[in-house]
C-alpha cells in the first residue's frame, strides 16, 4: 500500500511571508512539499472557482463584503496580509494559478522518487515524478 499526503488548506496553514513577495510564498510551499515528498506521494488539490457553479454566487457575495478590492499581481508582487488576499475570490484564483505554474516549473527540475500531483485551475491534473511532467488527461474533470 502506498502512503500519500493530501495537502489541504495549504494557503491558510503555510507560513505567509509578510513582508514578502508571492515568490516567497511559492518558496515556502515548495519547501513544505519537498519535506512531504521525502517520504510519500503528495496530492496538492486546490479549489476550482467556476463562476457558474452553485457556490459561485455565494463566493462573489462574500468577496463583495470586503473593504479592499482584488489585487493584480505577479510573482514579484508584495504580499498583503493573508486574510486580505484570501477573502476575495479573484485573489484566490490568481494566487492558485501563479502557485501551480511556479510549482510545476520548479518540481520538473527536481528528481524525486515519489509523485507530486497538482490539481489547479486546469481541468487536467499534473503529475510529476523523476523530473517528468505528465498531463493526466485520463483524469480530466
């Protein structure tokens, strides 16, 4: 039987490097995942924010109650506080996309015997093992 770790609520539990940049946050997540990958397969599963989903209206309503609007950022952007960033749906969508893209790039350069599976905004999940990225279209959702 294969052991595996599912990383849940990582954006709320990982050290949020303020002051710091989005890239610093990606590095913190990368370090956390490397520790887990030393002993088991890891499945990093992010929520998908489909505006037409049954929860879409509720999420937008909650986001509209926050005082600050959505941020537009890149990997080098400064991070605001965690609660400011993660209380707005548009911010979460952006940060998940940036994190997924950066992790896919970084882990393709690392040799691991264990498997990292990343589910993000793309309907096709990504699997990385031994420096090889596989797009798992057989798991398309």
